[in-house]
C-alpha cells in the first residue's frame, strides 16, 4: 500500500495548492514545520507568503495572489492575543482569513469552491476577538505539534474528501523520522543550529519534498 495519497498526485495547480496563513516567528516553527510536512505528505502543495522574498513586491498583492491560486487554506489564529502589556493584537491572520472568506463568498468558479481550515490554541478562545465566527467549525491544537498533524489530516479526510491516507499518528512518526534525517543530514553538510532554526521556508519545503519522494513507496 502506498503511504501517500495517489489521487492527489493526478491533480495540479489550484486543486492542490494550500494557502498557509500563520504567524511568522521562531516560536511558531514547532507547529509550522509538521503542518508543512503533513500537507506535502498527503500529496498537496503548501503556499505561504514567506516562500519568496522580493523587496519590490507588495506583500498584500502577494498574499492575494496566493489565495487566488489556492483551492484550500489553513488559517492559524492561535497568536491573536497580545502576550504582554502594551503589545498590539496580531491582526494579519484574521485579515487574511477575511480576504480568503470573501474570495469564496463573492468569487465565481473555481473560487466559490474554496475550502478552509481554521486552527486555534484553545477551543472557542477565538470568539473573544472574532465573535462573527461563532458557529464556524474551528479546530484546536493546544500548541502541540502532533495535534496540528491530527487536525490537518482529519480536515482533509472529513472536509476535502481525501481517501486512503495514513493515520495522523503514522504521519506524525514519519515527520519525526524526517526531522531526525533532516538534522543529521544538514549538520553533515555544515549547517549550524542557527542555519537550521532560521532556514527559509521555501528551502525547508524543498527538503520535505525530497525526503518524501526518496523515502515513501510510490
């Protein structure tokens, strides 16, 4: 049995793209990396604003282009709340969620067929800031990387209709295997811990794709 979803391999472009809307800070890497791995392992293509850096490119235009090109999206709202006195709430994530929701609501085909997953740290915590989302099915991950894998896997199965996927626990352990091989391999190539911690997302995605293609039976 193939460890990957064979039907997703036949899709391309819009139908496999998954826009990732999340915080861009080192504290979130422990969640972002298994999130990216799960999406790729299931046969889909993560798209994220930090995948390319062009100082001449307007950020909001880049985000809108990624949303327009992606049938699916994952929005993590777990970092909305200010963590210390006089710190502003982080509004980029709900703003991008609003753009994505509007593109689905007001767009024509294929935009009106878009689907999204909304993640939070604690169940119903988001409603203190975004009461308009009351009644929307939002998944919590408790800031646990393995729960991110579970939430994303289950959403692809329940909402997207993915069939034949390995279990969340299986994918989590494959991510652990990848992370170990990734660390050992990069250290042998001369990468420092700082290099690995601050690695550009696009480069990290390339390493995931290479590892999955090499280590998973087709």
